[in-house]
C-alpha cells in the first residue's frame, strides 16, 4: 500500500489520544481533585481562588506517552510577606503535613522545582507526576479582575532567584479554539518525546502559534503541509525569534533556550525535512504511531519488528 | 671515510671559539675526537665527541654525542655526561655539523654561562641504567610531612624470559601510608608487594640536576630515627636469614609545585650498607657507608599524563558506561573506551568466546571457552590502570518482566548504555523500561556495509526496524558454521566493522564536545566512486 504522509500523521495523532488511556486519566483526575481539595482546605483564608488546572491537560495538547498534570494555586496579595515564603510554604506543606499514602516520599519527591513543587504519586503501580505552581495576585483583589499572578522563580546554576508575572488563563486562551495549531503542537510533542528532546512545551506552543500567525491567509489544508510549514518556520526563525509570554511581555520565553540549543533545534528541523524529502517513509521514524493504540498495526506487528534479524 | 674524517677535522678547526685538541679518528661505529669550547668568563669546556659513521643521518636515535669531561651538574647533562641537545636535522654533512655546533653553543650560553632555569621542572638525573624495575605512581590527595616514614603497597607486573628469569618488572604503587593512588580499584591492581617509604624535605641532589648516587650521600637526607628503623629491619633480616628483596621509595616535593616525586630502589636487605656506631653509652648513631644506590626508573603516571596524548572528551570519560553485548562491536567498543580514558565500564554478555569469534571480535586464543564479559575485562585491565570494570551478571535475564523495576534500577545506575547485541527483543524491552539515561543502540547490516547508531530514542526497536527495512534491499546469505544447529550470523570482517565503529565513536565524541546530546546517525560505505564512508545524521 502506498504511504500517505497525511494518513500517517493522522494515525500518529489518533494513537496518541488521551482517550486510549482513560483509566489512567481517571486516576490522574481523581488525584488532582483530591490535591485540590487539600489545598483548598489548608489555604482557605489565604487563597485568591480555588486551585486551577493548567498544563497540557487544560490546553488539550497532551499526548498519551508522557503527560504531567499541573495545578496552579493563586494566593491573596497579603497572604505571604514574600514570594519565596509562599513557594516554601507550599513545599513544606507537601513535605511535612500533606497526608496521602500514594505520595512517593523520596529524595526527589516532593521536590522544589523552578516555579513549582514536584510531586510523584504511585497509584496501583502507575507513576503519576504532578506539578503544583503557587502564585500571588499582583495587588489586593486584583486576581478576580486580571487573573494575573506573580511566581517565585528559584535560583538555578548561576542564575539567581527572581520572580515572574504570568496568567494561566491567558496561556489556556492562547490556543483555545485553535485546533490546527493544537494538532501540530501535539505532533511536535510526539517528536520531542520519542527523540528525547528537552524543549519546553510552552516554547513549542508559542512558536507554532507564531508560525500560523505569520502565515495567516496561506495556511495549507493538509496535515503534512501544515507540519512542514511549522518545521520550516522553526528551521528558519528559531535562532533569531523573540517569543514572549502572552501574559507578560517581560518574560522572554525564547531566552529559555541557549544559542546552541536553538541552533540544534534549527538543525534538527533541517535534517528532518531533508530526510523526509529524500524518502517520505522516514516520517515514520520521527513521528511514530503509538503501537499500543494503533488500529492498523495493533499488537500483531510487534512480532514482525522482532523478526527483522537479518542484522543480528 | 677518509674524506669525511678530513671534512670533520677541517670544519672543527676552522670554527670560532673552538679548538680541536685531538684529531678525529675512526673508533668502532664513530668518528671520535676531542674539542675545547671557550666559555668565558667561566672555565673552558672540554668534550669527547662521538659522531656516528652514519652521519649526517642519525644512528637510531643517536646523533652527535658531546660528553663533557670537565664539568657536571648543569642542566641538560645526562647521567653519562652527554649533553642533551635538540639540533634540527639536515641531510647535508657540513650543514648538519654546523647545526649541531650551534646547538652546543646555545646550550653553553644558556645553561652553563647564564645558568638559566627552564620554565618546566627538570627531573633529577638518576643513574638507573640496567635496572629491570620501573615504578609507576600517581598524585595522591594529601601531602607528606618531612621525615614521614611508613609502608607502601604495590602491584607488580613482571615480564619473564622462557626460563622464568626476570627481564623487566613494572611496579604500580597503589598505596603510600594511608593515601591511595588514583588507580581504579580493579582486581589487577590488588597489591602483591610492599616496601618502605621515606619522605625527605628537599630534592636529593648531589650537584646541579644530578641525583645523589651513593648511600653515604643519603645520610644528610634521612633522619636518625628513620635510619634506626631501617637498621633494625636490616639486622632483623640478617639474624633471621631472610635476605629479602626490599623496595624503598624516597619522596620529595617538586620545588614550586604541589607535585611530589618519588625515587625508588630495589635491593637485598643484606646489601643495604647501614650500621650503628656507639657515640656514648646507649646512644647510637646510624649511617650509611659508601656504595652505589641501585636506583630504579620511576614515573608519575597520573591520569592526565597517562591519557595526555589522546583521550575521549571528559564528559564521556567520566560517565559510568554499560555495554550490553560483547561481540564484534561491543568487545572492540569496550577496548576503545578503556584506551580513551573511560573510568567505569559495566560489561554484560553471558555468551562464551568461541574460536570463530576471534576473527572479528577482541579476543585471544587463551580466552576460548571463557565468558565474554570476563575475557573483555581481562583485556581492559591490561590497558588502563584507571578503568574499573565489572561483569553485570545475568542482566539479560532480569531484563524481562516480572522484575521490571529491578532491571530499570539496574540500568539507571549507569549514565550511558550501549546496546550492541543486535537483539531486537532486548531493544524493545529496553524501550519499554523507559529508563532515564541515554541508550545507544549500535548494529550493522550484512557485510558491514552500514552501521546504524540510534541514540536517545524512546522507540529504538521501531526506529531500527524502519531503518533496516530501507537498507535491506539486497537479501544476502547468512553464515552457517559447518553442520549442527548453530544460529546463523551476519558476515562482516574485522576491519570493515571497525572502520565504521571508529567513525561512530568519533561522531559521538564530537556531538558531546559540541555540547549537543547524543543523536542518531547511519554510516554507509560507498564504493561506486572510490571508497568512502558517509555519515547521515537522522
């Protein structure tokens, strides 16, 4: 059967849908709700709003191979003296008070991350990761109006601790209703996952949306052509582009990648496009289907993979 | 011959500042004569000059030997009093002669008249010619106190002749007092001999850069307390008739550096010329009497020096690496890693060495029948004293469920995993483990036309399948060994496999050196227009 790039990419998206892992998703949701409830109780007089969902779940850009669940808890302006105190308080809560036998307690759980507290749960043998992001409204009563918060950014390597302003709602709104962009974001996340690339998903989202915006009026219709357009856009622009957080123009997201990481990313795109151009089936290497949920191949092809021992 | 003699005599007589005091004659394999070289305001220098008859070409490493007969102790004078010169080469007789004389004059000006000191430390010149012992040591973390005394431990690697006589012995010092040398803790480095160490506060210099040569000269360097200890030892050996071969090392700080150097000697206890003389009642003074110290060769073989001429990049060298599969690819990969300075290697293969493996894997005849991991370990330990390696027993067995967590933990202990098994089942299983460390899968196509290196992918097995589907357009016959139910194997020659493997390692090294992550590529052999190896990055 002739290989069709569009068909293959559709299979990739379909086989990576969250719906295939509904049981796991249910476990996630249940755990997320119980964490939300505990936070609500603990910080009943300090919160500016109940914890809100964020991350790829909330944005519908998750793939079933790897997904974290993110929660954001907005605090009142006067709840803590400093942002650091706020961040430490939430960390200490999970470390010392939070009582849940499912929470893995080890050297790296709960752990202090750049802007969040990282939690790992073990639910009936499945490992679930959750990030809790504490944020503080900009001024007394501001959250209800602007939905904006300030985050504490912990020191890393040589960069000192700092703070940043953001809005979870605006991040969600950024790709709300942008179905074609979301498809490409999910495909790039598939590539990122299988090829062990360490690019922030937020960066992928921003550059994809920008690629679409810059080509308004000339967006092709096929899935492959759209993916190609974005890959070409990244190849040509990633090294010079300035991408900022839509919720805070002072937060330059493009600076989270070093010059060499940007160059590597550009070269990754260039190489991929060249190889796919030489032989379109190479697309399968970069954007594989999730075999476990692929209707056409199913588990029966697993055996044929193992039979190719002409090189063993 | 006569012509050349005439040329030498005429040339040297005509040189400024130089007097030919004894005409050149043919002596054995040399033209031999004597010259004087003016060195005002200092004493005129006198040299015995040996010009090899092969001149202007060197005789082996030898060019002209200028042996200084009236001074010693200056820089760059060897133990046999010859001057260490580095004159440029020239194929014309007279031109080269001129260059050598110029080099001699330069040495005179810098190191005799002006007594310049080199920027780099020059080790003491020690007369150790003829000693079969060679001591190797590394830097240690803590320093030593003046007059410190103790026991050192060492591991010996002797080289014997066919009658069992000692031709040469390398002695690796493993521990000095409580300080460990940097060598790895591998079993080969297990100490099997020991000796005394004495730490003195300054270089044991006789004159200039020449080390003391006689026992008596050592008296002023070693404390009475330590001399007494040595004397008691010698008396004990003599009274119990155990005339042991005794190793002694003497250490000192290199001036202007934090480095320590050790000089060593090996001697029968009874041959140590030490005695005690009663000075007043109950008080003895101990001293060495005259006699030549049997110095041995010693060298600081710390990691930076051992691998100074060429090592893999530091990031890879410091990684804990696991190699699964020690066949044609894995066994050689392991050797290259050890020779390039990698410090920790886990080896995994439960197969044994067959005679048929030797033509393309890194094994020797005596290893037929040995487990491959053991054989590779044996090989590596003869190469690098800095590599620690161990056999990951039964890893392939625990790699399968229901011990998933156990095998994941075992793989996560490593920083980098090479899968050289070409076993797709294993590749698929490792994919499923989703370990946090980069996994590099290396495999080759039949006849080693291509090498496929898949790095850092979460779906290695599938990727490999897709790639080999594209490569395998030519179906080729596999190799079946004789009769019986052998598994067939691919055909490929040692040199074909290794030309690809070396290029693959160069490529990985480059990726890391450039600050990139390990990534996949294919190397193809192209023969259509001259022989070429081409790398395609994926």
